[in-house]
């Protein structure tokens, strides 16, 4: 249960990391257009990782609900 509850704060860290990566690679792509195909792949990978983190939070919330019958952050 504790690990499932920690997922939400971990997701916030992943969101911040995604934003950081997006800013960094966007400026790199502007300065070095020849690397654009690789940078686009990096953006997609970062986005997929961010979505995986979102899904993990959802799974954790559902797990908490199945055990406690309370919605995390709403009924607690």
C-alpha cells in the first residue's frame, strides 16, 4: 500500500523530467537541425516513459481501491 501511494509523487518527478527533456532537446533541435530525426525519437521515448508513469499511478490507485474500497485522495 505504501509503494502504491508513493507512485503519485514519483509521477510528479517523471513529469518534471519529461518537461526538462522536452526543453533541452527542443533547443538542441533548433541549433543542430541535422540531429532532428534522433531528437524526435528522444521526444517520443520521453513521452512514452511519462505515459508509463501515468499508467503506474492508475494501477496503484486501483490497487488501493480494491484493498480499501476507498479512492486515494478522495475518500481518504
